[in-house]
């Protein structure tokens, strides 16, 4: 006697032999949704941690408009411009992915291929831009001085921040020199050797009355960093420990070091997702060219990778909001 099988018999397609398909979705699409949900929770945890940490150190958190001011091949300060361009490119790639999925529903192979290709190019441009932004962030913009009590001191002239190169002149006043192929010198311990020594910066400050010092602390009412008088600036510089150029996991010329930690981790984690999406898109693209999905009679794989790509784009909207706008 055969056992009863709990599968509806109203002509619904079964799901891998395990019953009716939930929500009419295939096994592959359902698993993609499970992955997206779990990954969304992961990113939510990271961004929540970032938000809590930021508001804990809100008085020393770097101001995004002063950090992300660069545009490739263009000199000058253009706050948030290139980040906005990156964001537009990624969102536009999501549009081309929608068009690829729609073309797949219509079984139009050539259109699917072209829209997939446009999506891949958009992703590559975004990842390349992110790598460039990382490099710029690591190398720094202005330079600063860190004191023995952990403060970051920046320099301003006429109310605007200026680079160390704009007022510090002459050779280093100590014997330290960065190792390279020609000099054969090794600095085995201590901080990374900067372009300028502490004494150089302090002497240049004393010699130029127009230069003022500002701290990493922000006046929350005026939404700007606190500028010290010449006397207080000199007193703070007397506690100078090292010259900071750029940002890494130990020091950050823009302010609180934790900002750099979160920036590298969260944008890097998102960049890894985008890179993974590009690789998957390339594989799907070649399968489209080879006619794999045409022979199967459907382009569901394009739709599944499209779900992942839209998720990556949506996550960037939140990362962009948290890091650059709020």
C-alpha cells in the first residue's frame, strides 16, 4: 500500500520534489533570497556598530566634506563630488541589470548580452574608483601632528585647512630617512617615517604668524573644528609626538582613528561584494554569449544574479548615507 504524499495536485509545480514551490519561486531564487537576507543582517550589524561608535565620539569624528574632496586628474577641493559620481554609476548599473533581466524574459539573447556587458563595465568603474579613493585616503591630503595625549592637530590659514607642504620648508631636522633601493637604510622600530619631522613643523609654525592650529574636536553648535589661538596652538604643539600623513589602522590625519578602521572594513567588505558580483556577472555573460540559457529555454540565472547585484547597490546607498552624508 502506497503512502500518501502531501503534494497538492492542482497542477502547481513542485519544488525539488519537496512540495509546492513557496511563492512560486524556484529553489535557486529562494536560496538567493535567503543569502541576501542573511547578508543584509550582517551589513546592518556593521552599520549599527558604526553609528553607535560615531555618536560616542561625535565631537572628534572627521567631517566627510573635508575628507572626500578629491576628483581624479583634477586639482582643487570638490567635496563629495566624486563619491556622488561613483554612486550614480553603481545605481545606473542596477538599471542596466533590470533591462538585462527584462530582455531575458523576452528571450532576446543579444540584448541580454549587451545589458550584462554594460552592468559589468559599471561595476568595474565603481571598484576601480573605490580603489583610487582608498589610495587617496591612505596617502592623505594635508598632513597633521599627533600629540602625546592622542590629539590630532591640523593647520589652517585664513580659516581654511592647509597642507604641511604649504608652509613647512627645508630639510628634516633629524637623521631619519625612509628606506629605498638606493640609500640602503632600514628603520627597524618606531613610527613610519614621515616627509617632515616634528621639529620642522613646529619651527615653521613659529616662523609664520598667519598659521593657526585647530584640533580634531568639533564645535557641535557651529559644526566646525575648534581653532586655537597662537599661544594655545604653540602649547599643544609642544606636546607633539609625530607627524601624521594620511590614514591607516593606527593613525588618521583627519581625526579619530576609529573612523579609518570602519571606513576600511565596511567599504572594503562592500567592495568585495561588488568584485564578487562582477566575477559572477562575467561568467553569466559568457554563458549568455554561448547560448546556454537560450538552450535551457529561460534566463533565470540572469535574474538570480540580478537579485544579488540589486542588493549590493542597495547596501551602497546605506553605506553612502552613513559615511558621507550623515
